[in-house]
C-alpha cells in the first residue's frame, strides 16, 4: 500500500492532537492553540464583534465547544456559507460530584457512564484523570484544566476462576456496583475524599479545601500508534470524533482567502443527545451565524439568501467492514478501511444525507482526487445518529453526513486507516475551496 510521507505526517499529527486532548475541554484548548498560532483571534460572546472580509476568528462556549471561521471575501448573500461540524466529546466514564468511597480498605471513585462506551474495553487499562476543576480564590472561583499523565486508576477484571462464563457470555459490568475505579489503599486517619482531593490540589498548587467542583473523565494513558505490516492503520482513543475535528481543523487552517465564509463548529454533548447550551441542539451555531450576518449588515432577506446558498458537512466517524463479523453489516454497503471517506445515509433521518447532498459530496471528493464510499446500517439494527439532522433542521440548509471508516467505535482503543484520514482532510479542504 503506497502512503505518501505527507499523509503519514497527517496521521501522526492526528495522534499528537488526540494525545494532547484527553477530555473535551483539552480538545478545545488544543484547537485554540493551533488556531492562535495560525493567526486566528478569539472573540468573546459578551463583547461586540467587528468582522471584516478575510479576518480569522474563533469563539469558545462552555469550555468544550468551539467555532472557528474565516470571513469570506465575497458577499455572503451570494456565496452562502461552507460549514463543517463535528464533536469534541467521546463516550466513557465521568466522575460523580462526590466520587470517593472507602470499600473495605480500598479507595474507589464512583463514575457515571457517559454516552454509550464499550465498558469491557476499560478493564485492565492504565487509566488516569483529565478535565476541569473550579478552584476558590479571594475574587471568586476560577476554572483550571487538569490532566494526570501517569496512570492513577484501574478497573481490574475479575479472575476467570470467579467468572467461568466470561468467554462465552461476554464481560459485563453492573454500572453501579462494579464500575467504580480503584485509586489506592486506604490510609489510617485519612478519609477517602482526602485521598482523592489531595493529588488534584497538589497538581494545581492549591489547597484541597479550595477545590469546589469538577468535571473529570477517566482516560487511557496509552498513546496513539500506527500499526499494521506497513503502518497503514491508526490506533488511539477518541478517534470518534476527534479524528473528524482534526480533519476539519486541518482543512480550515489550509484555507487561504476563500470567497465564501468557511466555518468549523465542534460541539460538546453529541454522545448524550446534543441538547445543551454547548451542544449542536443549542443556539451556539445559530448565534454565531446571526452575528456574522449582522456584522455584514444583512437584512432578513439577505440572511435567508445566505442560508439558501449554504452547505453543511456533518463529519463523524463511520462503521468499517469487519471481516470477522459479516452478519453485522448491510449487504452492498461495506465501508472498507483505507478506501476513502464514507457517505452515510438513513431513510429515517438518523443521518442528514439526501440523494442531492450525497452527489454533492461525491463531486467534492472527485475534485479532491480521492475515492468515496456509501454506507447504510442493517435494517434490523438500531442506527446511531449525529449532529447532522440537528443542525440541518435548525438552519434549514442542505446537509450531508460523512466520516472515515473505523473499527471498534466507542471502545477505549479504536482503529482507523492512515489513508482515509488523509483523504478526509483533502475532501474537506476541497469543500472549503468550492
């Protein structure tokens, strides 16, 4: 398999991007660092905005959602907008507000299941904590990001001698009683809560009593790798959906002086339904577009003309054909790894793709010189959804759902193709150029 040095570099950059982003808040920080380095300026939702053709900006809401855009050089009412959406969150385990528990000499941390992870994949992994913490200060509270690079936590398996049917019935965890993560051995005279708080306080350089609240998730500390005989595959956590964020961001950063305004919107809470102030079901994208229209002095008629000429690409990972489980797939819809971006369709509008928008994305791929594939879910299996239908409904614009094919979606360790990621970057770059 021929893979160019440039495409391999894109794959390695993706791994670096994910490794720097163990939580949605870190993912936004990673995006912000790259945007700032490329000359994008941060906008504050509480301040007035002044946008001029060619200017580059981004805005963050809630710490875990970010919208970045380049203002087009031509009137938006005649060019429309070029929009790409993805999400920063991934399924996993989130700490409860009061997680620490002393269980017969062991300190455990209680967790909630966030979204739909494959819980068995979290067992026997080198887990740690990442997220954000609010800290008391004399002036009120501040929000601090935190990550522990070293493994702090573990979810040990029960020995097969006590679970003889595990290989026949599968590994299952009771979400309440069997998922708490082991932190350490209880110490005489030290409460479990203090054992939990102190490492966080030490890392932040504050007093343990000044830790007010937190949003922390368990993450796998193993770094991403390229694998396969020719290193043609990618393995890492959070490929769903940080791979799409990376591809869209890479495309935006490579766009120079576009005629139409080009925008990337990365939302939190997709894995739990998107209904939040920072989710795709909230007002974030609508608010930004309204402010862009106001800055361009568009009246209501021109705003409608702008939207009518716009196009939205919902970029979220796709299910790759797995040769060991052929019965899980719809015949004639096998999305192969390293065979190009996948157009996802569903008659019940779990995806936003129509025949027209699918053809439009095919043309985008042809212009970029990359192949594309089509996917539909088995009719007798429940189909997941994306932000595509949500955003398309809110904005009333044509939309297509696409993604790179991957294995083990929602595992703590997912896999995808090196070539596919390069093809997706090329396709999304072509979409911004169109």
